[in-house]
C-alpha cells in the first residue's frame, strides 16, 4: 500500500465490502464520538500501518471507501466515546 486514498464511501452494506476495485468500510455505533480505521500489513504486527479517521457519518453509521484495498486486508477499528457498560 504505497499510497492510500480515502473516499467518503456509502453507509451500506454494513461491514467491509469489496467491489472489485476497492473496499467500503462501515461501522454502526449509537454512541461513538469518533471512529478510526486501522490497517495492518501483517498479522503479527502489534501496531497498525495506517490509522485513518472516519469523517463520514450517515445517521449512526461511520463509513469510508478505500480504492485499491481488497480481500485479505487486515483491519480493526478504534472507537471513541463514553465507556458506560452499565448503561
């Protein structure tokens, strides 16, 4: 992944959806104040290679489209906001 472009993407379908040219990433969160998409080069990496702030939100769904990112990409999310499991 020499250069990484980020487009707004679409809120549906939920999850990571590859369309043959790139991947649309979506995450539902009712209480998140921010979401970051973390991409990893190798499964053994302790730290992400890229951390991208998701700025697009439709209702309660955060989303972004990454052209050139396809099947096999390892990823995770950092979700920011209140931590109140009893509520």
